[in-house]
C-alpha cells in the first residue's frame, strides 16, 4: 500500500517533470527563433553589402566617365 506522503511526493515529481518538459520545449522554440533572427540579420547585412558594392561600382564608372571628359 502506498502511503499518502509517497503519493504526494510522486505527484510533485510528476509536476516537476511536466515543468521540465515544458521548459525544454520553450527552450527549443526560443533556439529556433534566435536562429531565424540571426539568419535574417545576416541576410540583411549581405544585401546591404551587395548594395554598397553596386553603388561603389556605379561611382567608379561615373568617375571614369568624368575623367574621360576632363582628359578629352
């Protein structure tokens, strides 16, 4: 026969286990969200770098054209 105290302890252990599983599940969700945010930041950074490179190339072309006009 299981004593009342043993049942209470077992019940408390089950509650603790459910809480641990819930926290683990939330940790996984947060981990995925953090990973998604990192990917998004990296994507935005890469797009900014690409735009700057394109602008730099455009400026080089314009500078070359101006230089040609000055020389000619």
